[in-house]
C-alpha cells in the first residue's frame, strides 16, 4: 500500500485532476489549511489557543522558473510579517526546490538566506525549518543549512530535517549537532532504493529510536515528528529516565492527524507543534501523508461520503 500511494503521488495526471476538482479539495481539507495565507493564519491562531505551536508550510516544490521561486520566497516573507503582527507562536517550513534549487542553487541559497535573516531579526527571533526532500537533495540540503547557520546572527534561526529511513542519517545528525543545528526527526516519506534507505518498518523505527536518544541528550532544542504511539512512549520514558525537561524538546505532528494525541501530550505538559500546510498544490503532500500512515485513508473515505 505504501509503495502504491507513493507512486500515485508522482502521477501528474492524477495530480492535475485532483487539485482542480471540488471533490479533491474537499477531501484535502482535513489535512490542508485552505489555499490562502489568511486561511493558515486563522488555523494557526486556533491551534495556539489550544496550547499548540505551529510550523507553516506553503505547499509546492520543484519550481521551474526564477520568478516562481522568488514568488514563493515573497509569500514566506509575508507570512513572517503576519506571524509577528498577530503575535502567533509559529515558524515557517520551506523546501529548497520551492526556493529554486532546481533552477539555480545560488538563487535558492539567496532566497533562504534572506528568510533566515528576516526571522533572526524578529523580536522575539523566529525560525526557518528547511524541509528534507528526496535522496537526491539530501547532501545539498544539509550543506546549505550548515552554511547558513554559521553566521553568529543566524544561529538558532535555521534548522534541518533528518529522515530515519536513510542509512546516512546518523552521520548527518553528528554533523548538524556539531554545528549546533536544531533538527526535526521524522521517518521519511519518499520512495528510496535499498542502497540508501531502510526498507522495513522495524529498521526505520529502530534507527528513529537511536537518533531520538542522541538528539535528546544533545542539549539542543529538537523536534520529534511522529504519530507512532510506541515511539512517543519510548521518547517520554527516555526523557523521564534521563531527567530531560519536558520543555527541552517538542513533539511534532501533522495538521489533521491524531488530534486526540496532540491534545493529550499538551495536557501532560509536553511541548507540541503542528505542521500546517496550505496552498493549491496539495496533491503530492496528501499522497505522501497517506503513504506514511495508510490508516489515514479512513478519514479520506469518510470525507468522500459527506454530503
């Protein structure tokens, strides 16, 4: 099922059909906070009121023109301004290919650099999370995050994402921790060959647990992105055993998934952040989320039959 859903996420024909149909837009509404900045900012306010932090993602990737990349960056600047004006507990998440990496690496670097500078200059300082994409982009993503984190004024205002299904992730974690970079640890949502990625859930989970322990003991504020209750229990037990404060890291989950668990963690005193996407290009995102957790198909099926 996972492989099928990932394959479907790469279908341009299905994407074109789904993103333009009213039915597809209705189905996506559980997992995507509308199509406009005002939509996601309203959702962020509601989540903040419930004690949840937010990371905002403008959906899109692999832009093909410099103009599209600059427009994407401009929208994130607008979001940072609105986050400040509305005093939201929210940061932004960006993809390098959305910032123009496939068009011109220097353009992508410049776009992200200006966003990090803007976030770092805010009071209080804000934060830019650089999302991880497929394996072809891993090295360039880690390199760029480390490069932009080096200037003193940027430290703490840019972070990376590490995927536990990649064989290389332990070394990437070591490098990022040496630079003091904040990490969002997830399992991974792209189809990768056995040469670079673990193929079994048990291996991915085992690596996640190993990396989780390394992150929590590092003294740096990280995010554990998972809906897996076994992993969450293990993280809570490890933090308690090692006397790691509940505000020394955060759990992270996706908008619309396991809302009950999100609220439960907040009630228990753990920090919790919700990754909230918005925009018209939601199809690849939705299909990868379903691939990560096929049980989400149940929620899609419910939406399909609503009147």
